[in-house]
C-alpha cells in the first residue's frame, strides 16, 4: 500500500503510558534479563537432575504425582468450590491471552511437578513426556540421539501441554500437521478422578480427537506420547529472495514447498522444513531446509553457520540479507536451527530492547537473551498490558494455502504490520469433525499443496506494532482484531486462542465446531467441573458471579439435552 493509498488516520496524543513503554528497556536490562538468565540456568540444572534419573524412577514419580492430582480432584465440593483450573500463576503462561479467569473463584490443582521426560522409546519411535516438558528440554535430550519430535515448535519455553491443548506449529508441519497431530496417546485425569489413556482407536477415541484446541477444559493432561522421527546433524538451508507484489510473494512461498503437479508426498520435491518471511509489501525471503549429515556439511566449500551463538545476528535479520546478496545456501546445526527464533522472540525482541540487535549489545549481553515472556508479563502492569492490547498485535491467522495472498493483502490494508511470518501446515481429514477442520469437499477439487487426506493451510503470523502507531496515528487494536476474526470466519480460517481474542460466543462457535467438543464435555463430566473453552478464552476479568452463572448455564443445558 503506497502512502497515497494509506487510510487517513487522525494523530494520537501521547500519554504517560507511551513513555513507560518507550523506556521499558531500562527495567528489562537491569531486572528482567538477569532474573530470566538465572531462571533459565536453574531450569537447566533441574533438567539435568531429571535426566540423571532412570526412566523407571521417573515413571514411579509420575504415578505418585498423578495420584496426588486424583486425590485433589476428589476433595472438591461441587456445591461450594469453583471450577477447576491449574495452580499456575496467570503471568507464567507464554501466550498473550489474559488468564483472567483465574482472578475469579476457582479450585486449583497443582501440576507443577509434571515436567519430566518419562521415556524415549527408540523401537516405537515415541517420546512419552509430561505436559510441562518444553521444546528446549526435549530437543536437548533427543537431538544427540539423532532423533526429534516430528514437530518442534521454535521457542524453547513452549510446553507440550500448551502445544496440545492450544496450538503448535513448526516448519515441518507441511508434512506432519500441527503438534497435536503427532500425538499418539494422551493420559488424562477426568473430572471424576479416573485416569484414562486415549488413543485414536480405543474406547476413548472421541476424547483423543477432542483434546486438541480444548484449552484443558475436558480433563487434566498428565502425559502424552508423541511421535519421533530420525534426523541428521545439520539442516541444509536455502534462502531465496523474492521481489514483487504480495500475490507474487504468496505464489513464490507456495512454490517453495508445494509442487504444482500436486505430488505433495514426493520427498524429492518437498523439503523437510519451510518458512517464509515477508519484510515489506514488495520483498520476502523463502527458506527451505533439508536434513544433512555431518559429513556433507563439512565438505569443502560448504558454509556452516552456528546461529545459536549469542553474538550472532538475529535469524530474521540474517535471512533478510538474501535480498541484497541473492540466493545462498548454508548448513546450520539441527538443534540450533530448531530454536532459531528463540533469542530474538521472532522480531518482538526489537520492540522490547530496540538496540539488542546491534553487534555491541549481542557481544556484551546477548548471552542473557531472551527475556522470559512470563517475566515480561509479570512486570508490565495493567496500563502497559492494556496499551499492548490496543497498540500492538500478536496474532496468527490460519488460512487455506490458496488464500495466503488474500490474507497478506488484508494484513497490509488493515494493519500495516511487517515482518510477517509464513509457515504451512496440513489440516487432516479425520474420522470425526473436530474443532478445526478442512473445508468441506476440498478433496474433490485439490489445490496446490492439498492431498486427498489433508488440505494445506498456512499460518500467517502477525507479530509487531502497526505502522499507524509508529506514525503517531490513532489505531484501534481491538477493532482491527475483530475485523480479522470476521475475515477468518468468512474464509474458513482459524485463530489460535493463545492470543487475545475479541470473539463473541456466537462467532467463536461459527469459527470452531462445537459438536464433538460438547459431546465429550457431557460424556466425561467436564460440564460443571471445567469451564467451557470459550469462557476460558474470553477476554476480560471474570467475577465469581460470572463463573457461577456460566457453570449453571452449562449444567442446565446438559441436563435439558439429557432429558
């Protein structure tokens, strides 16, 4: 969009919170970063200690902790106590959504002990893990074995439980789907205290398909069995610059991993990893990766780039150099490639610490990056939190791949945010209709990236401050998000609920399908014990009265349908 075409917006008067945000870096450098580094180090020591235990001992501790959860659930008095939720503090969650439901009356269950890798089964190619195991922890254990989860979300702090109950994606999702698609079994504590193992083909298969995206409102996840794949020591990454219109950039992105002849299952034509970065409305870089052996990477003439070192340029800025020097190839150690966006939190680190990408900062203090998202949330205060909701956007738009050009044009027109992250993922056609599902009948008219068993979607990641805010103009963040949500509903898209949502209950269930989810809530006693997924994601503070009214409404609905 040219300056002449940009909508005319009135100027916005700066207020105190603008200056608090502008100079927040002082608090981050002198308080948040040192504490973050200390916490990261202590967590690392805890992971090492856990790793020294035998799988047998870890399993024994797991069984003991599960029994504590069962005992705690059975102590709840439904007529006196509030709805069940975990004891984790609201600010600890990595997502941007306010965990305001915990400010109301509720019954806490402590799951903080569930942070162990229970087993790496090389024969079944399964990792059995507890829900608080994070991506950094699991990759640290599996990569030296030349194994990895099929989908390894980029940020170290993202946990298995969050990626299952919420949303998880990576550059390999165009092959394996979302993180929850790689899970083969869930261990769930139900509302009545029963512990069940749900798989796609046992008596709890309905629960197995309903768990993803449910935000922990069907039961308490205490373990998951996740698919492992064989890997190699390096990732051979190709950076391809693209210049043109947004539609041109979208087509180049599709062509980077989706053969036009629809031969999507051919590993010769389809890379192991793919992502795209749109830096402005006319420039982008498409990156593809293929696993490579140590011998291949060290061949004469090949470039090895260890992007994980603290003093290295931030990954998104490194990729951007392809726009000046042209297409290039390099080899990145596999684990460092998995977590390439951790140090700079994609590009959000630039807003938090405007000079943190400079060589002198990276060399002197880069080893303390990144600040923990939970600490950033804990130290921001109500005024800054509201400011970010109004003047800043962190959203993912999941849209059919063939509509990615339309989505890019919408973001450019309505939000003017760059860079934009692109990452494809399969949305599988399942035996039952889940909360998220492909377009009906897609298999009868396959488009680029589709197969008869899965429609190709893409994540359009919109994370940054809109240009109107930088220009000092009025920007209504909540209204922009509402328009985005309406656009997604009209285009069979989805909004991950880790982000701040403006959806009404009616529109929430227009976007997501309620059938299987509500069926499982009734069958497994979640109604009256766990709050509904919409209510849990709903923006704003929840009072005790609201909790009671919502609980009673769901109970009455369930009883009426049973009658």
